[in-house]
C-alpha cells in the first residue's frame, strides 16, 4: 500500500529480502485475516503506518534462509508469526497513557507478501499437526482465546463457558474450553447451530431469543456461566454481567457492537465478578497453545480459503460474519 | 420500622432478647451508617424486609450473655458485626440469577438498637486499638476497601493507587494502601486536600480539573495507576480505564454517579486491565483487617458522631458527602 | 471399637439415632477405605478418640430422616460425606502449632455403620452418574486429587502430569488430569501398565527402571513434567524435584515411603518450583468435583468391593497396594 | 582468572572494550559480593567457565559509551546489572533436565573489572536514592528477597514474616517485609539483636534457643508465621514447616546448612503449606524493586566496603557471616 484505502492495495514485485543478523527469511504460505486488517487497509485506524505498507499479521510459512547469529531456527522450519512481537511473557509493553500498539501489519510491517524477513524471536514453530492454512489462524484469533480462557480466566473441568458468537475467536474459544474439560454454551444465528454442536458445543441458544438470559439460567440451573467470552462488546457486556456466575470471569475481547462498553453495576459487584481486558496474548501463550493444539488434536475452523488474487473477496467475507476464520493462500 | 419511609422510623421499647442456642446477646455501643441505610429506610430498595424492621448493619458492642453451645465468644468480649454474615471465606453465596443479598439491616434484621441477639458466627472480635465508634466503621466500609485492595487487587510496596473520593471507603482505601507500602493519589474537592495529605496521601488532584487524566499521567510518569479504587461508578469507570496502568487493577465498588457503568473498550483490552466487582468482603477478610488495624495502628476516619436521637441529622449528613464515616452513638 | 486394636473392632447393635436439629439420618450404603483407617484402627494414630469409636470416613448413602431446621437436604437425597467437615472453603481450620485434625473417623465419629446422624453441612449431594460404591470414593481420595491438580496446581490442556503410583489418589489424579486436557505419565509396577493405559494414561514407566528420571526427560523432550502428584513421600520427593519442569508444581500428598521428606535444594530453587502441601480438600472442592464427575462421566476405579463382614480382608488388601480403591458394601 | 582457584585471581590490564551494536560500556563503581562468588573463584562450582574469566555479578556503575542501536540507555545513566540476564519476566529459561544457570560471573563473564561492555538489556537504571555501594547490592540479594516475598509469597499488612538470619538476603527481607506492612520476627545470633531491632524487626529470637519453635508460636499466638524466608536450608526446612501458619508460604532460598533439604510431611500437608523454590528474580522484579526502594527510602544494609585491592579480605569476610552485604569499591 502506498496510502490508506483499499484502492491503494497493490501486489508489487520487490526484491526478495536478505535476512540481516538475528533475522530469518520466511516463505509465506498462508495468511489468516482479521477484521482489524480490513480496518487498517480501509481507514489506517489511526496507526503510524510507514509507506509502502504491507498489511496482514498472521502468517504460516517456512524458513528459507537465516541471517548471522540466528540460534533457534533453521532452514526448513515451519513457523507462524507473533501478533505482538514485543510481548514475550509476563507484563506486556506500553504505558497507562499509551497502550501497546506495536503489532505486525500495524506499527510493524505486515505479512501479506510472498517473502518476509523478520527477527527470529518474532516467530514460533508451527504445530506439527496442522496444515499451513490452519496454522496461520493461531497468531491472533487462536492465542486470544487461549490467553483469555487458560492464562487469565483459568477454565477447568466442570466449568460452564458461554460464548456468544461463531466467529474466529469464538470457535477457538469453544475448542479450547472443550479441550480443558469445560461445558460450552454457544449463542449465535440459528443456521450455525448444527455446526457448533458438531464442533463440541454442549448447548446452543439463538442469539435473538427474547428470553436469552433466561435460557442461560436454565441451562446452568441458575448458577450462570463460570466464564463468558465477551467477543461482541458495546452494550452486550451488560448481558455478560447478568449471565455470569458468582465469582465468575468475563473476558472482554471484541468490540463488534461498539467501542463503548456498558453494564449494570450491581450484579458486577454483588456477584464478585472479574472482567479481564484481553488484547491477544504473549509469545509464551502462543507456544503453550501450539503444544496444546498438537496434544489435543485441535483443528482450527476455517470458513473459506481464498487465493492471493482474491484478497478483496476475502476482505468482503469478513463483513458477512464468517463461521470461523478467513485465510488467504499465498504459495 | 413498621413500613418503608423515614416517618416510619421509631424507637420502640421491646423486651431485651434472650440468646437462643448458638447465639449471643450484644449490647450495642455504636453503629456506623452507610448510604445504603438511608436508601433502605427511605425506599426499601426492593428488599424483602420483614416488619417491624430494624435498619443498620455495622455495630460495635459487647457480649453480655451467651446462649447454649456458644464456643468462640464470652461475656465481656468486644465485637463487631459482619455485613454479609453467610460469606465466611472463599466463594460468596448466591447464584448467577440471584446475587447474594442477605445482609444485616437488609434481608436480616439490623442493629440500630440497644441490644441485639445474633449467631456468634455473625460477630468478629473488635480491634484492641479502636474505640467503639471507630470499630463500628469496619464491617462495611473498612472490609470493602481491604477486600478490594489486599485480597483481590493485591497492592504492594512501589505501587500507585488512585482513589477518586474522600468518603468512607475511599479514606479506608487510602489508609490500607499506605499500610501496604503504596503511593496514593487522592482526587476530590479542593477543600479536602489538606486533610487527605495529613492522612498520608502522596498527591491530591482536584476532581474538577479539566486535565484530570493528564494530571494522573504526570504524577505517574505516564505509567498510570496500578490500582484504581473506583468508588464513583457510572461513566466515571471510563476515567479509571484511561488512568490505569498496563496490567493494572480497577476495583469497582460504588455507584454514586449511577448504576449503569460505561467505559471505552480499547484501553481496557490493550492494557490488559482487570476489573474486580467488589461487594464488601468475607468474614475472613474482616478478621484479617482487624489484625492489620491493630498492627499498623490504623485509625478510621470519622466525620461526625451523632447521638442516637439525632439519627435523622446523621442520615441527612450522608447526603452532603462526609469526609470519612458517620457514626451513631447508641450507648 | 471400645479400644485401639483390630481385635477391638466389633459390629454392635445400637439404636438407630434420631437426628437432632440441623442434622439428618443417613442410611449408609457403601464406605470407601483409606490406609489411614487401617492405622487408626490398629494404632489410634495419636488421635483423641472417644470410645466406643466407629472408624471410617467416606460414605455414600441416603437421607432417611431429617431433624428440625434442615434446609438443604430432603428425605431420599443421595449423599456423600466430607472428610474434613469444618473446612468449607478458603483457608482451612487449624493453627501453626496445631494443624487441623478434625476428620470423620478420626476426631469425629466414623461412618462404618448402617446408620449415622450428622449435620447436614457435613454432607454433599452424590453425583447422579455414580453408583453407591463409586460415590463413596470421592470424599477423601477423589477430592484430594481434585484439590491438588485443579484448585492448587491448576492443570490445563497441554500440560504433562507425572503420577508415580496406581493407588486410589493416583488413579483419580490420572482421570482428573485427563478430564482437564493434560497428558499423563504414570509410573508403577509393570503388571499395572495395561490397566493404566486403558484408563487414559499416555505413557507408563516401570517404577524400578534404573533410568527412571531419564525416561521422564525423554518423554517430555527434556522439559520435565509440569505437575507431579507426589503420593509416595519420604526420599521420593527428590525424584519429583528432579523430574519437574521449570515453573512446575509438585503436590505433596502421601507418605507411603516415610513421613520425613528429603529433596535437593538446587533444582528446587533454580527451576522456580512450587511445592503444595495437600491434605484432602474443602467442601467447596468436593462440590466442584461432583459436578465435574457428572459432566465428564468420570468413573472412579475400584479394585474390590467387600461385604461388611469381610472388613478384615478389606483392611488386609490395603497393605497389598490395590489398583484404585477398596470399598465396603454396607447395605 | 586464568584457571580455577583463588591464586589464579589477578588484576589484568586489558584494553577498554568498545561496545558492539546493542551494547553499552559501563564504568564499574562498586561490586557487591555473594557467597557464590567465593565458591566460583575457589571451586568453579561445576560451571562451564571460559578463561580468562572475570568473577562477580552485581555491579553499579555509569554508562560511558553506547554502541549502535542502543535505545533505552544514554551516556551518564547510572545502572545496575541483572544477575540472570535472560530472565526478563514470567517463566524463567531452562528445562526440567537443565535448570537455568546462565548468570553473570558464572556462565557469562563477570563484573569485577573497571569497565565492562554488555547488552543494554542486561542493565537496569539504578535507584536515585542510593549511592553506588548501596545500589550494587540489589541485583542478587535485593531482588531475591523481593521476588520471594512480593511476587511469589505476596506478603501484605497484618502478616507475620519469620526470617532466620541476618545475612544479605535476610536483611533485605526484613526491610521489604516492613515496607509492605508486615510484622517481622528475626532469628539470629544474640549480638545482632539490637541492630535487627534498629532496622525495624518487631521481634528477635536467639537462633540457639532450645525452645525456638515455642518462641515463634508464642509471638504469633499459636498462629505461626504467614511467611518464612528460609535462607538456611538443609534440615532447617523442618523448622520452617513447623513454624509456618495454616495456608502459609515458605520461600526456600539458601543452602548454608546443606544442599539436601529435609522436612516432616504431616505439618506440610495438614497446614496446606506452599513452598516456593527461589533462585533470584526476573529483570521485571528488579525494576519493581528499584521503584519501591526509591519510594520507600529503603537503604540496603552494608556490613563493610572493601577497596578493590582488598578483595581477598572481602572474600574472607563472607565466611564469617556478615550483617548485611560485603561490597568492593572499584572506582
């Protein structure tokens, strides 16, 4: 991209980069798209982009050459990217005034390219059990659901998890919750019920049911959900606060219905609820997810894989609420 | 009270109760008031009150007789009440549908009386270093600030705590944060600055400053506050989310500015913020607070002590935003 | 029992007790034995027993009558006992000088009887999916493994759990770890390998292999086990400390090889290891386990069910290292 | 050093290094010694040292030149070193088989030199309120006590901390526990009682008292200590396990009395005790300590400052059990 706007998106032929010290050259095989990519392409989203700018953050690929002093990766290694490369483990970067915003395809250059060179520390070895398209879905959607449910909310067997969506993060949440022994209630459009059940959901609630909250209470014998993966945002947080159990956890992840959250104070306070603000996860969390994916044979849900030349169609599909992830095949 | 409404509040002569098995009779010496008491008296607050009803929840007094099978208390013990007597330790009672609401002076009878009989488990031994009026402030305001800062948000030396008020819970928060080694920023009306500083506040911000948020960033060198004791509620939560540090904690305690919270999603998510809903604390937390009060010589801040016959004046004072607690002297 | 010693164990006909206020009468259907029961019967174990004394702690049965003021249980309810009835949730009772020792069949009367009356708070509703013999194994062995792995060590998908035994707590540990998505390595006698694998163990190591530690390292690609359920004790803790991963957790549960633990300091310190002392679990943990058992269809492993009159054979069996639990059928 | 052994320790004139990219050159002003330094010099401690080898790990100094791409430090910045430079935050490096051992003055070159060049990420800005000798004590002894008490055991106001020593880590533990509002019991040689009390200790127990454990119980009204900073090791862990409170924390830090720990199993299990293996702390913990030192005006306790040419006397002093730290003045 030479400027902001979809019409500025061109496939340019540029020399294949040589990896400087500490970096590796990756042949990109697949890139998973996030709704954020669409916003960055179309509006820039207020980010300090350097042009020409390459969008996209979530790659799977193969190391094809290594710079000096590269220690952990070798030619031939299958790798995936980290979304927030400066966040290794523990506390993430940033300040109260300026939250962390240095992500691939945002502050840092993106990965919608045939070849990218990047520091080896920005890459994690891909799961052995996933193909390229599947592996590309982990760096943002996968690690977000994992970090929320496992490393913050600490879901375990016997818990009930409420997930009010069937998008990319939501379906990872379903699979990760099931892999940790939890019961899962999915809420979404009725045409997705069968696919959600097939993926392991224990219960499905039509998201437009008038007695939506009553349905949650009934399915949990009034206890409420121990965990809510709040991927919708805006006023929907109010529903999460009402649906959650005493001592329960709400992971605030998405803002599809608005960036201004609202919720009633009393149930939040009287039920001793914890709300976790979630903005993807650390590199360590991604490594933990990769191990769990291989051990538990988790297969990410992909709605459609598009060819690189059909990128615009792929971006359009994001608006229609896919069931799982949209992936672009690069090689 | 024979019905809801301030005009229904009468001082009745009733026989001094005899404590049944497991209960003790307490001579009440002082009762600290909460804004909730005013609401219960004037509106009932939707609670299932049994009439005649006695309001008030926070007593300090002395055990003057004991029923059969009382094991932990003796005649002469100085005691304080627990606000939520069924919450001993760990998870509080209640369900997702029906949060815990069984409190003294709410579901259970209150303590604005010369003598009350109650289960010994509803009482905790009073701190040795406090007088009756001071001790009566712990069961609600004191334990709320303690539970929030120490048992949920886990404040420690080197942290910065932001407290946007000078009310009862707020000033306990100031003293508890200082007792745990933290730096404290108080925000309030300018006429309270000197008293807040005298109590140990490190910094004071006029709550009406136009550059309020900028002031927080400057005092923390952009880091933001590690902990915010959000005692105001409503749209003020938005300020807390902006002012808090990366990885920081917001304790949502009060709803003076409204029961409908609102806040921006992005800083909550990108700063990995945790919001804790706080509704007082457990009996175990109150015991821990009593120990800390004695060890650290914490003296609760009382704005005014009223005589029992001046109860209406005391209730009126609650509306004017006291600096610390309002207490009614009973004996 | 009228005194300590197995020869003092008699089946006495006593009147069926009437439940006093707050208590219920339970018809006992099955009692699971623990090695502790054998020690109490044969040596008294230094406990302040009141004679005549009834041993046994882990019952499953049915409520057949209720005293006054019983609120949570009804006639016909299937119930199981709590091992440490005063430990509800949060911090357990006891002091630094005198640890909690008030257990059923120890300080409190036991349950090896056709009928027992006890406070309703000492009982938890039995899982719907288990028969009486199975349900009786939860109050001690089951809740110990659950409390250790889920509520203290917080096992999750992708973790590796090392369990060096095939006894009652160990096999619950295996099933609970699997229910939470972990990989499990069992170590034991070779004749138990097939049964352990059939229960879901991912790997089995002969406990007498000379290169036992090397085997653990190989199975974990040098990482070590994230969690070790140390049910053996004595000098075996040294093996746990060597086998555990960086940042890993050791749950110290048993003392079969001695009450004096020993372990090397350096790997404990350099690997940032946490050791949790585990002595059963709280009532809340037992309720959580019951829910997980029903949801995940966990079937406790019972080696042999004995008739009540064969109690001595059952006690003898405990010495031979059963594969899972020994249960006595009462009704 | 050209080989292991104190007689191999020479002060060599070598060219002042030029900092390569990402590194800075530090003029060393003071180096605090640890008992480990003595062992490395005299025995090599089994570490893979490269000769010529420079011992020492804990420096304070000043940045006097910067290599390319240095972003966070500038000429003139006062800095201290990190002891385990690869441990930034969260999980430390290493595996179950091979714990992390890459420390300054161990695997990496040490700092007992006039000038050292090292990556900027290995340095942290020094506290503003400490002089060079004081600042040099933080990288090992200071951060170890901080990480143990604040980041693992989470000490707070009202807690009692038992510290059975008056060495470097122990006295930091005393100061850090007090800064977090705790009560502190120090145990040591009687000649150190007055100095310990002067530093803020609330109680002092002669470490040779026959009724040592009874003394702890009496000072805590039988509750035991909430936290024990176990800096002695070997069989002393048994005392810690007996002295600790129900639900208490033992931080296992030192091995002065032996590398083979031993302790009784029953109180560990019945009191629900947690043992934390502590091997210094992360870079993030050191940054947190620096902030707390400045805010709380903590002044590290230095027994003696030696001139660089008196290094052997300084090493000898380590054997005699100093009260606080031994520091070598370099510039």
